[in-house]
């Protein structure tokens, strides 16, 4: 009689996830961050296709349709889905072109403040001493003043325009990137891999850019995402005060400023630009929160 022994295959080991797959697994667990990402992607597509998506030119005035209500309200027309303003301009078209302007401004502000802030933060954390003291005392002075008030003062000196407002917002956003970069560098500079690179003969520039900076990117990415929403909000505030984009530029803050007198008589002129600012800023904040959870190892479970 022969023994029949059943051979069982050993359980297959789970293949490790790639870094991007692991990041996406943690990011997609946050439903709010995922919703924010989808909304931002839709807004970017609409803004990029604004000339083809917008039903009208944003500055064109339809004198026979002044303060026309939205299409679903009595007296509205589907030619102007969200209604028109006090000079007959289509609100939907102005919102679409305003999204393009807000995204471009946010990108410009984040790039300028991120590049300069990272350079100053790297220099302060790496060299220390008088360099660190000088940079951080300047940052402390900037943080002692309200950011929006400082931006208003800068624009008042340079003159009201969308470019000067962007520069002012970039300047007041610097302290966050400087402090964050410096803190990351101080936590990494005494690690073994930095010491090994220094012993191998790496120069100051290589140590700062090729060795330290890649290991400081995770918090900077999160801060840049949150800075994007702050830039959109600050630009809308400056536009509302008449210091940013100037009429008839289709910018959300300018649209709110022009519609202040119609809050009671034509609610749609004020409501839709305000909702656009609110939802866009909220989407960027939700996405930034998801990025923080996905990129910070301490928050992974």
C-alpha cells in the first residue's frame, strides 16, 4: 500500500507596492481629499478649454439682458445659464475665465515663493550661524505682521495690478516655506547618509540640492498645495479691495466687488463668485490634508 502525501504549495508572498501605488492607496482612503482632487482636475480642464467651453466672451455686454436671473428662475434664459451682471455680461463665462486666471496666479505665487523660500531655508539650516540668524530674524519680522495687511502695503507701494498683487502674495508667503525647509534640513543634516556624502567629497551645493532637498520634499509638497488655496483667497481679497486685477478683468474677487450693491436685488451676481472661491479653496485644503496623511510616515497606519 503506497502512501499518498498531498504537497501543499507555500503561500505566495505579497509583492511590495511601488512608492506611487503605496501613496495612492493612502491618499484614496481619504474621501474628502479624493473629492478635492477630482474637483480640481475638472476645474483645470474647464479653465484650459475656456475659449471653447464658455458660452460667451467674458467682457461682452448684452444691453438687452441686464441683471437677468439664472435660467431656472422666472425671467431667466438658457442663453445665460447663471444669469448676467449689471452691465449684461454672462456670469458663467466670467467664472470660467476667472478660474483660468486664479489657477495661473496660484501657480505663479507658489512657484516664486517655493523657489525663494526653499533656497533661504536650505541656506539657513545648512550653514547656521550668522546666515541662519539673519534669515530667521527677517522671517520673524514678516510673521509679526498680518500677511494680508503686508500684501496690501506692498501693492499700495508698487501700484494696483494683478502682477504686483501676485508679487506681494509671493513675498508674504515666503516665511512658511523658509521655516518648513529649515526645520526639515535641521532634522536631516546629522543623518548617516549626509555624513557619508560629506566624507565622499560632496560640496556644499551638492549636499544641499542633491542630498538634503529630496528628503525634505514631502512637507513642502503639502505646504505648496495649501499655499495654492491661500494664494487664490488672497488674490480674491486684493481684487475685492481694488488692489489686484482691475475691471473688466474676469477675476472672482473683482466680480464680488462689482456686485456688492446688488446683494439684495440680484443675489446671483454675488453668490456664484463667492461659491466658486469657497469650493475651490476648500478643494485645495482637502487635497492638502490628504497629501499630508499620505506623505507623512507617522500618520500611516
